[in-house]
C-alpha cells in the first residue's frame, strides 16, 4: 500500500495545483483534498471531502481513511472570496490549525506533517537584521493580521511536535509568493495602476515563484533522502532581492510616495474599496522590507529554486501586461529625478 496524503485548503488555486502534482508521485496511493467549500478547479484523481478544519469532524476523516501524511495549506492571509471576512480567515488559520493538530495527535497512522507558513513571522521593523535565519528572533513580534496568525500557528505546531515526536514535522516559511496565478495581497498591490510607497524608504523584497512552492511542498511531503530531513523549519525564497523601486520600474508603473501616515490612510481606502488588502503588516513590509537566508533550504532540505527573486517577479509581471509607462522610459525618468535630488536620501 502506498501513502495516503490529506491536503487542506484545496479550494485555493495553490492547494489545487499541489493536489494534482502529488498524485504523480510513485509512492502515493491516494490523495484526499479537504476544504470548507468545493474547489472551482479540478483535482485530478484525488478525492474531495467537504469539511471545515475548524470542526472536530476532521479527526474522523483522518482515522477513517488511515491518513499517514498531512499537508496543511489552509493558512492564508486573505479570504477565499470577496465576501469572506478577516475574522473567518483568522479562525481558519488559528482555530482550524488547533483542531487539525489535535486530530493528528489522536491518529496513530499520521507519520508526516507539512505546514505552509510564511516569512511574515519575522515581522518588518526598523532595527531588523539585514538577513533573517530560521533561528533569528524578530525584533518586534507581529501585533496583528496574518503575520500574528502565522506566529500562533507555528507555536501550536511546535507543541504538537513535542507531543508526537514520532511524527516528522516540516514547517516551510515562504517569502512572498508570486507568479501568473498568484492572488496574494502583494500581487494585488503590484497590479495597481500606480504604487503607493512610503517617502524616503526603498525596501528590499524577496519572492518565491508559485511553481517552486509546489515543488518544495512535494519534497517535504515525500520520503527524506537523509534522516535530517525528517523535521525542521525552512525559509523558502528565490535567490537575490529586488528593491521596491526596481519592481515598479519592471512593471512600468509609477510610484506615489507619501508620508507614512498618509500611506496608512491610502491603504485603508484601498482596502475599503476592495482593490487590495493593504494591511498594516503589508505597509510595514513596504517600509522596512524583509530578507531571509535560505542556506538550510539548500543544504538540509536539498531544494534549489528554479526561479530567482527577480525571475519570479518577471514571470508575474509578464502575466499582468504592460503598465502605464514603458519600463525603460520610466527607469530613465526615475534616474533623472534621483540624480537631481540632494544626496543623503535614506534607504532602508
């Protein structure tokens, strides 16, 4: 008998893609996709079971189907539909994870757990280190939003790992996910006709391509080549960084620099209009940036991303079409303006 893999969050396109990919693994006998709503995309030969992970029924599913591998992808920053609320997302992220982990703890057949997390757990603050490693504590813990959810989720996962040391637990902290089908808040931000920015700041950003997300999840859910792969927390990001100004140029979109209080107001207006989820945590990212080290991803997990940060952004930009201005023209204009400004304008 091959492995029985249960995947949560399959109504989102990323979860659906992973379900279709993991079915092709030779050691996988059955894949079960779980979500509170039916997916709008096909899941190949996987079984779909409509279930809300916030409810105890998830435990019965694990036991009935003798699941041995759980891939928890239902940890997200935005609602599945525009009708969803932030409260529902938080409940699914935190309460849903608690219920799922409780069910895994009581199910003897579960031997592997993979959790989709985020580099948001490090936060974004003025005194942050230049590069975060997996063991670097944040200067200030996230106070709300998806970042706080991710911190709480990882805390529950660590508790589960202590209670079930026989289960291999792998936590993947993804940088901002981009690609042609990306639907994250940052992807929505870059789709705006003009990009609000914080005056005096040009943050460093990292991205991971959605194709690389699927591949590293496959590796983490499979049988490890070395014993050290059984458990661990890993930063996942493409090589290199992009400044926000560079990203704007490559999109051909002008930036609109505002003082920080004004950006906060603009963000609230955009969020109210439903144009993008311009949350306080995203504003902090677009002010201070965030960069993580990926040594463990390569040396321990054995994963080499196909796309660099710049490559992932380029693929995303191609899918969005041309901006208001040709990128080359915009770049020359910005360079001339920058050269005319007094020296000493700070970057962070």
